[in-house]
């Protein structure tokens, strides 16, 4: 039984050496802090949130048209 374990270990070591020779080493790990960019949020535009009756009519008419189809 030990002969089989020794042979399996040699096969695994041989396979690992072949992979290392073919592919090289894995790239170094990148820290999470280096992958994330933080920046302050832009302030809200009050004109964007204002009610526009003409725009609301256009959106509602399109929704009604989509539901009719």
C-alpha cells in the first residue's frame, strides 16, 4: 500500500512541476483597496427633480401606447 502512495506522490509532484514549467507562477494577489475607487457623490440637481407636465404627458402616453400593443 505504501508503494502506491509513494507512486501517487511522485506523479502529483511531476504534474505540479510540469504545470509550473508550462504556466509559470500565478500573478500576485491584488488588495481589495487597490481595486476600489471611491469618489464623492455629485450633488442633486433640483431642476432634474422638478415636475415637468409636458415630460410627464410624453412618458404616460408612451406607456399607454406600449400597453395597447
